[in-house]
């Protein structure tokens, strides 16, 4: 029993130790989904690129689509989280409510299915990740581990797969399509968008053009 308890504690502590390890710019983290694909012998496509090698329009689009308050919160948007909990308790349909640090922590250390247990583990990891890593480094990691299709991880592989261009050459329209496909990259194909996806992309494209102060923690 003692060994089991120690093993569980070690598993809980390990992610926090890895966060400090991921500060180093030459470390290229992998997600739990990427590890799963390796274990199942599926393989995957991920080509790490630095944030400077990613078109700013993609960063703007992802921030406006996924986490408009990214530069201002400390890992968790508590106002959004409070509304999410209230809606859940009322039995109402809810949005994800996850910030980019929360999604990064989930992708790096946790599993994909929704549950209160996962969310309880995710919140302190997100706060710690946001505290230890700079906003630029956190965004760089997120964009290099996010899933954009079956076995397609990171924005460089996604740009090549969907549009046959490097991430540095993405247009504003392509960037907005990739951004709005993130919540469900299997049903939302950025390279072959349906009418609803094109409409969502148009909204994000306009928001990204006016992002201004919202992105100052990335581009000063």
C-alpha cells in the first residue's frame, strides 16, 4: 500500500517538475495523445517550429478563437469558469471554457475525455504552467502539440497537410480556418471547410485583424 501511495504521489508531482524542464527552449515536449499514437504503433506527423517561424496571423487567430484573455489571466479565466460551473449545475449546455494554458496542460499531462477529476487536476497545472513559462514559450508549446487532424500535431504539420505551405506562410484566411477547427479537428477540416466552418472563420478573421492590445504579451 505504501508503494502504491508513493507511486501515485510521484505521478502527481512529475508534471510540475516537467514544467520547469520545458522552460528550456531546445526541449520539444510531446503530448499524451502523441505518446498514445506511438504506443499503438500509429505514428504521427509533428514538425517543431519556433514561434518566430509561425505567421503572426495564426497566433492572432488562435488567441481570438480559443482564449481572448490569454495575455491578461494567470492560466485560468475564473469569471468564465464560474459561469461554466453555474451553467453545469443548472443542467444547461456549456462551452468548454478552457484557456490556452488549460489546454496545454491537458495535452501535455492529462487525458482527453471530460470529467470533473480531469478538470480538478487541470486547473492547478494550468496556473503553474502559466506562472513558470513565459506567455511566448507557452504559446509556442501549445501550437506545436495541438492536434489538427488524424496524426497531425503542431501548426507546421497542419499547414503542410491542409494547405501545402509552411506555418510561416499562412494567409489570414488559412490561419482563421485552422484556429476554428481546433475544438474538433476531426469534424472540422480546415482544408475542406463546410459552410458553418467558413462562417466561423470569417468571424475570427475580423477579430484577429482588430486584436491589437490583446496580443501584446506575444508581440510587443
